[in-house]
C-alpha cells in the first residue's frame, strides 16, 4: 500500500464503521457539535475529516503514499473494487473471463462515464497502464504492473509499449496477458496503479491532476475544491455508474498537521472523525481515549521501519546496519510512546501474511549489537562513529519515536544522532534522491500476499526501495517464487528471501501497525480494511 504518512493475512480483516462502537459515544462536545450539527441539516450529508498533510498528487500513475491513495480511492474506480466484505468485486468491469492457465484475463466493461461526461473505455485502461510503465512518467509504482507480460521489460527500456500484455480489443473489452499465473490479480486491479485515466484530458492538460478544476475521474466522488495545504472538498459524482449506492453528498477535508489540534477540532464538533488512517491521534491522549472506550484500534498489515542509506557510510556495512537494528528496544517504544497495542517487528512481513513463525532476532539485543558494531567498524577501518542523522516527516508520533531511538542508540553505542524533521512531500523527494542517512519509513500492504513487502527491495532503483540496496540472490529467489505453483514451496522460497533480507538489514523493522481513531456515532458504513485502506463509497451520516 503504500508509504504511509503515519503509519495479515489469510483473509482480509474488514472494519465497517457501521458496526464500530467507537468514537463520539461519550464525547459530549463531539455529539453536540459534529453529530447534532449534521442531524440538524435536512440537506446535504457531509463527512468532515482531516488530512495530516498535503496529498503529493491526485494522479494514479504518480501516487505512492496513503494520503494520495485515499483521495484516489474516493475519486476513481478500477476494473474491480474491494467490497465491504474485504474481497474484490466487479466494478467498472461487469464480467471477467479467466483462461484455464490463469494467464489471460478478459474484462468486459459496463457503461460508465468520467466525471466530465466522457465514456470510460477499455482504451483508457490500456493507456493508463502503459503510461504508468513508460520510463518517461517516472512512476515509483510502475513495478506494481510487472505482473503483465513484458511490462517490466518496457519499463526498463528493453521492450516497446505494444509488447505489454494489455490491449483494448474494442471500446468495452480489455484483454490482459500475464507473465505468470497471479492468484491475487483481481485484488491488484482494485489498486490505484491499475486505475484508468482519461487519455484526452491527460494529453491536453499536463497538470490535470494538480487542481480541482481540471481533475477528471470516474469514482464515487469528484474533486470540487483543492486549496493546497489548506483543504480538499469532494462531492458526489453524478456520473458514477453506481451513484445510487453513494449516500454522502460531500467529504470535507481540512489539512492540519498538529494531532492535538485535530483532536480538539473533533472534541469541539468541527470534525466527525480523528486519527487513523489519514492522520494520527496524539500519543499523550491515547491512554485516556483508550480508558474511556472512545478509541477504536484495529491491526493492519503494515510495518513501521527505519531505512538505511546503504551507500552512505557507515551504513554501507551490513553488520553496522544490523547493530543499529538490534539495539532498538521496540517493546519500550510501544509501551511508552505509541501505546496502541502494536506488535514488535522482528521481520519485515506482517504476522497476518508471515512466511515464518520465528523471529529473526531478539528485541533490544544490545550485547549482540555491540559485537556486530565492533566487527563492522573493524571491517570499515574506523575507530569512532561520526554524528549520524535520523530523518522523519512532520508528526508528533514520529518525533517521539525518533527521540526514543536516539536515546537508545546513545546508551548502547555512545553515538550522537541528530534528528531532522521534514514536510511530507520534501521528505519523500529526499528519500528518493538518497538525501538521507537513516530515515523513518513504513509500508502497508497493497494486496494480501508477502511478495508485496519483499518485492519493495528487489531493485536498487525500484521506485519505493530508497535504501540503494540490491542483491542478485534476493532477486533470484523472488523470481523463483513467481514460478512456484505449490503454495508451501513458494512460502519456503519467500522465507529464504526474507532471511537474506534480515541478514543484510537494509531496513530495520520496528513494529507492526495498528490503526486507532475516534468518530461520531452517526458516521456509518466507512470501510477500513485489513490493509489499512479507507473507502467512503458506502459511508453515511445518519
């Protein structure tokens, strides 16, 4: 899923807010403000939420983070869509044929329109997928389309666009040929990298996705307002093929970075929802919210981690990277900082899709860490560690975690660590350009399979790797897993890959995510699934 601005699985956990008993139940200010205010209105049904930061983009080909992804899920629709039951269902495609060998998918499209009234065609999907794969587009998520035949080759400049396994047979028929059988492919077609774009709009207006007035999409909602770094307003899309299912008239997003301010807005009745998955609750407020029963917490398939720039000393040495990973006291961070029932991460793949039930190392193993550091420094010919820099994006939670780790490393190694805070978009850009030494990161699943976490680090220049780490044996194992049809043998191959990753430690896992939030009781039908995605298609204000 995506880089999370904050922030298992044999089956996907679905939380429907229609069933959730959290939030504004005992929150008198919230009830009198948010709830009563909406009840008094006989007109539009408006849901008010907060985006912790400015969405970097509203273009499916360029998105790579949870904030952009949430907006795209509201404004676009794919061939399939993850339903309220957590499973993929036909959406823009009304019928799907799959060949016996699992390599050819034929999608038959229903009558549907873009928000500007143009018909959505099979050609829009073909154009969108090839555009995301085009090296000129520089999509960091292009690899998510590598399941298509010749997609990887085209993206790497070794094949032509016409060689890619996607073709509009006619206006309503899309034929897709895969490289290998991919059991989770219909989950992928619900993900935003697989969304269509309006070819005419994209080619005539290069910055079409940067402003509300030029943004054209095909989902349940359309963008009415985008005041950058201030607010986003989505309204019901009257041209959506399933518009009768959509009950909300408007979603009003503020953009407030400070979590305490956001919670105050909820308490004062200015917001209907606060916290995950679009923001976070203040860490200091979590114990009281938990005790009061107002807060709801659900586990999601996501990993909070620190990435090392493996091309910058001293983290060009695997033993030094492992030393810094081993010295972190994860349980202390969970107990005293995050406080939302997270699980210490001693592997990169979340428990719900884990390939092994054994931890790869021991939490807070300072003795092993010191030994590894001594060996690594000897290999590098250094006698003293320089001052190091740990970067994170603006968030009270990230800051407190960084301060805790800074203190732990100081006590373990006597090293000085400088903390560096950056605004989200700048932080992402610097990560991609290698302008960091150690950086806070996270990954939440795009689909229900461990390959989604492991393939993140397959290529040194793969869009979301950022560590500059690459290993031929690791690549070979991931390629081998794609060809293995026996589920248990495939799991063993992926376990071997994760073992190699943890032995080289280009990223130090810290904890597996949970989502915590509060909401008003009259907010119903918001779906937050086990991958952490939020969908407002079925949402209502009652």
